């Protein structure tokens, strides 16, 4: 299996990406193609003592910066690592594409170049997130910031297939992220989406609130990409802030310091359970190909885990399951 | 000073409200008027051994339920605790109104009955929230779910006055909650709001992201009421979930259990710093009167703290500061 990796994407690229890719190549049975500035990548690969033959470099002379508008940038920068990388997937020169770069540009390039699955009008980024009762799937967290109600229904159908066939839970509960549980709550967009979901064959449990993201009340949480993105970043921020609050409080007394020694393994498990980089990547559902999106702040560890996730997504054959699900309607 | 309290508002009303009010009357130098079902409130007051003379009851025969649409409910239920309570403020029979009931109905009744401050077109709910570097003020978290860019500018002006005169920090940094830092990010609404804020005299630092809610990067965070409400509830949910994760991890081993004993005071400080009920209430800025909104799930402790907050808001004379600020433009 061959994973195409955007070596120039993310705040710490190319270094963190190359290091993460080298670790992934060591640990997993895959080949990796790093797309980007060949001389820079090769020099980093030499330093990282890359395992022979498992990583190749595909040169791309341009970089789409985080601040560039998505549609214009992919039109103007045909030689960017994102456009070149997506094109490799299109030409079947690789099985999956991963980027921690400009999310809008990845979404736009994937949509235009790979096309969409039958019945899907817009792709959505799905996050699998730990809850007190297992996991939940939140879609969309940033691909589509001004969606139509019909797009949220399509996200629901894709997430349903994902939960059923990939997470092995048929008939998952579907909730709509709103500011109150009652169907009278929210904007006109929310009310229209609520109606559409109510008359679908999905196991729609109605509106859920921000507090239900981690409660496990709903297996699938549908939202527009703007709200989903804010919610996701608030979560990360709060997890970090709470860890910091906790450390301050626990180390402010001698008894606390003594206690912390006894708790080390519990605390590191706690940190692991709430650490974004353990998950690494999020699937872009709806495009005709396996595209995984990483966090802009991805560390080499996050990159490694995202590449592992890309490999698993290819093995799981997600898209054929989604197509099956949608054709049954 | 006299605080008018909606005894029928909130998931645990009237019991939690009456108990919280009794505690507040014991601890603080205030009079309280409980508005709602007189027989029920009086029987609860008898049980709670209320200090003589500090709490009176004002009968209101109707209740606006959480699920009722705001505008219709206040028009139809003239004898509801919310409408009667706001009217008491309007008639100067009290200095502040507190409710943990239907937020939309409180916002709507306050706007229509008390009127708005000069130059303000829509009120906004502000939350003062702890960060790693102090506090930040987030507005709006649920009063106005479909705002115009001009409303967010007005929220910025009110928050600026609040930060300057109440939190004693002149020229606070103002950020706009968006899905990326670059000014090209977000919906058309976000871009228009960004332009408006850039050309104002506010200390506008540009877009901030969900992750900046707790980082302290910005003193004031502006957002529409839908996004703000989701962000707030995500935070509460995650704080609770993390506390639960932590407890599970810490008590899963003998060493962990030993450690937890040594850490008790640190952990309870941690819980206190992240516990919503310590703050209790959020001011509805922009209405011509002091109106404090509580969480639907308010416990008696949250109610007590919200009443204390209402007292402080009256003492701080917030509205005259906001009017001063806006007239200077």
C-alpha cells in the first residue's frame, strides 16, 4: 500500500512531516511518497535515517500557504504539494492522500480533481472523538462552512455507513448540534435541517447540545463546518488548559508533589486519552478517494498516527460501504 | 438593594431557586423578591427556614416552559414569572432581575419591556470565563443567533466598557471568533464583521480561533449567539468529561488511590476553578436595566452565586459606563 503525504503542509512542515513519515515507515507495512520541495525533503530524510526503499520523494515546486483562499490557490498553484499530491491519487499512483496543510485547499482540490461519491453534493470532515461511553463521530468540522440542509442529511447518511461498517454499530443514533433540545430552537437553517432529518430513515434522536459532544448521548453529531470547527478547537484548547490548571494545583503543595509521584501512570493515561495527536487525522468523507486531513499544528507523532489512520481507512474500504448505504435509500 | 428572582425558571425550579435564594439572603446584604407560584414557593420557604423579612413572594400564575418559542410565549403569558419579573424592574420595584428559565423569553421580554441602551440594536449575553492568563469575556453566548455585523461591533463596544471599567483593564484586546486567524477565513458574515471591527476604534487584534477561548490571547471574544452557545456548552461538557476520565484513571490502581488522598485539596481547587456553578450568572448587556441569565441546569449553589453576581452588577453601575463609552465615539 502506498500513502501519498503532503510534506509541505502544517505549521511544522516539512521537518515534522518527514520525521513522522520516517517513524510511520519504520512501524507500519506501507510505502510513503513525500510530495514537496525535493532537496529540502531529501536532506531531512538523510538526517532522520530513513529505512531504505520505503519512502520516495515526488517533487512539487510550490506551497499553498495556510492563509491563501482555497479556490484561487489551487487554480494558480498547479505545482503545489496539495494539487500534485491529490493528482497522484487520481492517477492511482497511491492509495490515500494525507495533508496537514491548508484545509480549504485540500477540500477544494479533492472535490474538483477526484469528484464526489454518487448522491453526495459536498464532502465533510469527520472526527472520531472519545466520549464517556465510547466514541462519537462529528461531521462536519470544517469542509463546508455555509452548508444547505440537504448537505447535513448527506453527512448523516455517510456517517451512518461509517458507524455501521467501520465502527461496527448498526443503526447509530444521529443528533443535530443545536442550542437547545426542542425542535423549535435555532435558526431557520436548523429548523429546516431538523425536518429533513426527521423524515429520513436515519435513527434521528433530535437536537443535541454542545454538552452532548462528550456525553455519548448520540453516536453521530451533525453540524455545519463553522460550528463544528469552533467546537473542535474549543475542546482541544480546554483539554490543554485543564491539564495546565491541574498541574498548577497539584504541584502547589508538598503533599500534592508527593501524590503526583504516585499518580504518574494515571496522569499519563489521562493525557493520552485527551491528546489530539493520538488520533492524528480526520477522513474527508464524500470524495471519490481516501483523503485524510491533519491538524495544522501536527507534531511528528500526530503525523505518524495520521499515516497509520490513512492505512487503516484504505484497508476498511470506507467509500464502497458509503456507496452501498446510499444506494439502498 | 432588591433582587427580583424568577422562582419558576430552570430545570430544578422552584426548589433549587428557593434554596439558593435563601442561602443568598443569609450571606449577602440584600432583599429578594421571588416571582412565581406563591403557595408552592411559600411552602418551600418554610422548609428552608428563610431569614425573617429578607425574602418576599410576588405571585405569578403562569410559567414559560423551556421549549416555548420566545416571542409568542411572552405575548401570550402576561402572568408568567418572566414577564412579571421583568415588569417589576421596569417599575423600579427592584434593582436587578435574575432568571435561569427560557433564555429566549428573558431576552425578548427584557428587550421589549425595558428597552435598549442608546446606540444598541440587540442585547448580548456575556460570559466571563477563566483563562490561563486571567479572564476573558465572551459575547454573545445565546441572545442573538442570527446577528448582523453591526451587532457584533456593538457587542465589542459594550464589552470594551465592561473590561475597562468593571474588570479594570483599559484598551482590552478584542478578537473575532473564526475558523482561522487570516482575514480571508470564514463566511461572508465573518469577513464583513472583520472589516467593520478593523475600522472601529477598538483594540481589534483580528480573528481568534476556538483554541483561544482559554489561552488568554484575547481579552474579549466576539461571536454570534449560536456559535457562542455551542462553544460554551462544549466547554462545560468537556470539563465534566475530563474530570470523569481523570477520576477513572486515578482510582484504577492502589498507588493511584493512595496518591488521590494526598491530592485532595489540589483536586478540589481544580474542580472549583472549572465548575460552572461558581460563576452562576451571565449579564445580558445592552438592555436598559440589570438582567442576569442563569444556566438551565442551575443548582441551588449556582443560583446563590448568580444572585451575588446580580448584586455586584448593580453596585458596579455597568450600564452608565456603557452609555458613557458609546457616547464618546
